[in-house]
DNA sequence: TAGGTTTACCTAGAGGTACTAGGCAAATGA
DNA sequence: TCATTTGCCTAGTACCTCTAGGTAAACCTA
C-alpha cells in the first residue's frame, strides 16, 4: 500500500489550516488522519499526542505572526509603527482565527523556552523605542499593550461587541489612538 | 433505588465548581454524573446537552461576576471605582478560573439576549460616569476597558508574564493607573 | 388512601476521540 | 541483494456524547 508521505511539519500545517476552518478546539487527530487518508493510529509515529500537535501549531503560528508583525514594523516608528503593529496583530487574528487561538494556549516551560513567545516581546520593545519608556515602565507598557490588543481581538471574536451599533472598526481606531497618547504620556 | 435529587441548577453549580478545579474545557457530562453518583444518561433529562451545560455555567458566572463588581463599585467613584472594578474582575478570575473562562465563551444570540452580558456593559458605563465621556467615546472606552482587563487577566492566566522578573502585581497597578489617566484625558 | 400520572433514574447501545501494542511491507542503504 | 529502518496497518482499551426505551419512585387527585 502506497505511503502518504506524512511528516510532523505537514501535519502541523494541515492542523493549522483545519484550525482556521473549524476552530482550534475542534482540531482532532482523527480528523487530521481522515484528511490524509490514513488511520489515526498512524499519526502517532509523527506526533507524540494531541497536546504535542496543538503545541506545534501554537509555536508555528507564533512564529508566523511574529514574521508578519516584523515585516509591518520595518521602516515605521512612533504612532505609525503602533498602528501597523496593532493592525498586523488583529489582521492575523481575523485571517487565521484558529491559528490565533493557538498562540494563546499556555506553553509548557521547555517549549516556551525555545523563544516562540519572546520574539513578540522583543518586537514590542522595539516598537516602544519610539516612545520614551525605560524599565520597569517598558515592561509594564509591553504587558498593557499586549493585554489590550489581545483583549480586543479576543472579545471581538467572541462577538462581545455585536450588541451595540457603534462600529467595531471605529472603536479599534480610537483604541489605538488612545494607546498612542497613553504611551506618549505614560503616568509617572 | 433512591433518587439523587438532581436539578439543572445543582448541575450548573457543580459544573462551575468542577470547572474551577479541572478547567472549564475539562468539564464533562460523565464527570458530573460520577460526582452525583448517577449514570451520565440520567443527566440528559435536566440539561439538553453538553453545550447547554456550558452555557448555563457561563450565564451563572456572568451574573456572579456582575454581582461582585456591582458590590465593589457601590459608593465609589473615579479612580477608586476603576481600581475596585479592575480588582473585582481580576480577583474573580484568580479565585474562579474555570468560571471566568466560562464567561468568555461566545453565547448564541438568544442566550446573550437574556442580558447576561449587558449588565457588565451597564456597570462599566456607570463607572465611566466618573469620567467625562459621552457617546460614542463612552462605548469606545467601555470596549477598551473590557479589552485591557480581560486581556491582562487572560494573558496572566496563560502564564505569558512569567518570563520576566518584573512583578505581575506591580504591572497590574500601573496598568490601572494608566487606564485612569487615559480615561481622564481621552484623546479627541 | 388507592388510583393514575409524571418523572427521575436506569440499561443498552451507537458513534466519536485519544492512545497503545504489535505486525507487515515499502523504502533505504550497505 | 539483503538487512534495517520506518510508515502505515489492525486490533483493542478507555472515555466521552447522546438516543431510545424501560422501571420504579414520587406526586397528585378522587
């Protein structure tokens, strides 16, 4: 019987695409096996278990998102950079909801230590060079920025903003404006 | 055989407690049935299905959180109110991680229409009366506030802030300070 | 309080998912 | 060409969701 040519990377890629279609929580080893036309038991020689698969998707998505953010950030500074950063973040979440959800799972310490998430912190620190912030304010600002962007995207995806006629796009623009003026005049 | 005296409310309560112990995603109908010493099939005369159970936990938790926030908000205004609001929010998430996770699921339109989530918006609008904000800025501010608080709590729970020595508590205090000064000087 | 009605819980079973053990055959390389 | 590796298999366990249909406990109501 012909082999399907499955590798861990192909599985991760397919899992990411599946996540965008059906939601990260609905990505199953069985569904993935069906997609490749093999039995689910066959996948366990490529991935350790379902958690391992999810972690791989998370790490890959974090890297993908960081690449995108880095590209958008290049050549920009100050408010332009902040807007590009925020839009890149939200754009990725809109385009790849499953992968975005994957980036939000808690990674076990040794996986996190591979620097999958650290790159995002570094990019954010680079962004903050356009503002006059130094430690420990810089770390506080990184955390606040991540919180607000993730929170907005997360609530928007959950449909929390649907109940009011005010445009979600307009609120987003104002939120980024507000963050800009906040970073510019960081309270002492 | 003696009856266990199960009702939908008792199931919801037990599911909420179970969620806090093992995580909202790990709450199963089977585990709940074991907890009451009955067969899992027996629960389906009280709840429609697993999704229904999760929704009930979400609605109950939203109400519980709103009660707590309302109590903390009483008699306070301005920055004191904002701090109480934020701390109530984060405190609930820390004390009841499973229930907090439940409040973040997307409710189907008719469930949401029961006003489970609207109360939070109303409480936030009440809080903003201490600041000088009117529509549409008020809605933008409500969304920003929710985003930042939820984002912070969510990232903190996911362990995203562990990688840096700066205290999570200190950053939280500064984040609330920052939100206060932002609301005070909302950009035009 | 005896009757019938309601309903709380049951057994049985189908179907989905995660995962392990052990086997065979296709691909690899000496 | 033969040995080794390895990709995919079958078989089987365990847990989860949910349905259909049955029995007995609890509850009216006459």
